[in-house]
């Protein structure tokens, strides 16, 4: 029984040993080669002028890949031109390159990151160069280091610019809203003269009709008063108890006229 347990322990130890060997072989890469590649890249960029660096962007991609292969750089043409842009941006922000410290190698999400503190003419920066698992160079970045005072100053400027932009937009919106009132006043000025002309010059037909109606009402009232007075005189009473509801004119017939003539 003890022999079986000891054999099982030996087998488990061999399995763990083999798995450890396989994991180390999968993540196996030459750190010194990556560091030498990074140092060579920085050295080449620092010795070239901006015109010489920009000349690489005008070269055909196939020709640039051959040039990089002959130079010993394990990098694609597209990534190389992107790294040139990042280098120029770092020089523009931090000044001319001076030197950098030793690289630190770290593995991060399927890639290998080389980082180093670099010194530039105006300010320090952190250089990061990314490699793939097959030791191919992928990217280059130079992140400037700012003091706390510079960070707060930059944040304050961004805040002022943001608030200024908001105020300008609000003023512009209020100006547009004020134009609506001017448009309303302009429309009123255009419609008021037309309304005044209509009021000052009424249609003659309507005026004449109203005058005729007023005259008819006056004649009817006078006639009603005369009839009421005549009836009251004949009856020997006052006019308070009489109300004339309607007045109708009676047409004279031909027979009536003839009887009067006879």
C-alpha cells in the first residue's frame, strides 16, 4: 500500500513538472532581444531629423517593410509610421530627447510591455513600447509627466473654456429668441395700416342700409304714437293702457275706389 502511494506521488510530481515546462515554453521570449530592439528604435529616432522621419511616411509600404527587415526591426510598416507619429508628438510636448533608464519588462493581456523613465529637454516622460508574443513591435508611446500644479492649471483652463463655451451658446440662443419678438412687431406694423383703412373707409352700401333702417324705425315709432293718441282720445282714456304691437298698411282695392266715386 505504501509503495502504491509513493508511486502515485511520483506520478503527480512528474505531471506538475511537465505542465510547468509547457507553460514556460509557451511564454518563452528573449528579454534581451526585446530590450535591444527598443534601444535601437529610440537611438534611430533620436538621431534623425523630423524631415528624415517624415520621409518614411512617403515610402511604399512594401518597400518600407523590406527596409525594416534589412535593418533588423521586427515591425510592420503601418505600425512603424504610427510609432514615428508618437515619437514626434512626444518631442513636441516634452522637447528634444536626452536619455532613458533601463527598461522594465512586463506581460499584459497577451502582449509584452517595456517601460522606462526618459528625460527630455523640457520635461520628463515615460516611454512604453509594446511587443506581441512573437516579439513583433506593435506600438510606441511617450507620456509626459506633469506636476500637480500643472495638472490643476490645465484642469482650470479646461473648466474656463468649457464654461465660456456654454455662456456663448446661451447668449446665442437668447439672441435668437429675441428675434422672434422683432418678427412679431414687424408683422403687426404691416397689418395695422390695412385695419385702419378698413375702419376709416367703410363700405357705402352697409352705411346706406343702416340709415334706411333707422329712418324706418323712427317713422314707425311716430306713427304708433299718433295712432295711440287717436284711440285714447276717441275712447276718452289715457295712452298708458295701449300698446301698438304691429303696423300694417292696407292696400286699396279697385271696387272700394269705385264705391267712393259713386
